[in-house]
């Protein structure tokens, strides 16, 4: 349970950043240099991660529970720094929950901002997308990218073993090579001339050092952290009614539904600086 003092201290209007586990830390890490003054609460639902193979209903229910917890802590803006949740829960939350239950609050995802800029990263107009089974099955990237850029071919491959490897800190060990190589080869076998591979799961930047050893020359890897950070900055510039409500004491809090000691150890590696999290149970 959270220390009651935590609740007292955190009555700021923070930006909530949500992920099933550690992956959203790769986004949070990119947000801080661009928007250093705001307060943040990072929520990792580690006890129920990975989300990648769960049904729409389950991802929606889990995500909504975490978002509502962040709302209860005073957040009026929550970023789903998770592709699976963005693919399977965001629209329902935005369309069916916010308007009548939380009309003053906003929840944003990571798929649309990534789709918006994808054309800047491909010349061949062939983009590979690596994601969880949930993200790939939803076809959200194909749909969103082709709405904006009908001439871009989007080829997808799910990588169901990567999030478990990362959540268990096994992703850079020798056993991970087979899964890294296999999923990459499966993707590249689907078409020729891919020149950009989008890492459409916020966990995947952690696996880049391994991926690079198998990546053919001429193909770029694209992570979402800086894209989402830039898009958030742009959003706040355009929505002064939301921006004006956010508190600015540069506070950073971390909560996990998992074991905080484990979260702090692994999360600090992913985040690049020391994390001290609190436990939360939903
Ligand atoms: N970081 C999440 C994503 O971007 C991980 C999904 C999972 O928990 O499987 O999709």
C-alpha cells in the first residue's frame, strides 16, 4: 500500500504516464528533457504485464483501472505510453468514458503521433512494424499510417517473446538472440526494400543493441520516445486550457502494481537514473 504521505504530496495536477510495465519509461525518459518543469506520475502495471496477448476486454479493463487511479491522484492528462493499450483501449476510453464521466480530462496514446511522422523516415515507402500480438492483430498502424499516407506499405510482425525477456531482464543475454533474429527475419521475409523498422512497443528500445547486430545495412530502427515527447509538447502548446491546469514543480513519482524493489532495480536501468517507486494495488 502507498504511504499516506504520498497521497498528500501528490495532489499536484501531474501528467500521468502509463504502461503495462517498464516500457513506458523509454517514453518518459524522452519527455523529461523536452518538458522538464511539469509533475509526473509513472504507473507500471507490472503485476499484470505483459498485456500483449490479452483480449481487448481485458486490456481495456486493466488500462481503464490504471487511468482512473491516475485521475484519482489529480492527473488531468494521461499518456498511454503503451502501444497495446493505445491499440485496444484508447478509443473506447476517449469515446465512451471521458465525455460523460471525466469531461475535463484527457487521455492520449502513442500510435497516432507515430503514424503522423512516419513518412519522414522512409524513402522506399515500405515500413516494417514490430509489436506485440495485440498491437499487430489490431492493425492499428496499418490503418493509421494508410489514412495519412496511402502510398506507404506497412508490413507487420509480432514478437511475443520480447516483452517477457525484457520484463525479466534477459533481453541482452545470449538466450535472447534466437528470438531477436527469428522475428526480424520473419518481418524481412514478408517484403523487399523495407528501409525503416518501427519499434511499435515501448519496451523494444531496450533490445536495440541486440537487434542492431542482426539488422541488414540500410535499415533504420525507429523508437517512439522522442516522437511522443515532441507530440506531447505540441499538444500542450495547442491546448492552453489543459496546459494551464498542470502543476510545475518538476516532481517525478513512480508507482507499480508489482514489487517496488524489483521495479526500482530494473526500472532504474531502463530509465537511466535512480527510481524509487511506491506500491499500488488496484
Ligand atoms: N510497452 C507495451 C507496448 O508498447 C508492452 C505491451 C505488453 O505488455 O505486452 O505495447
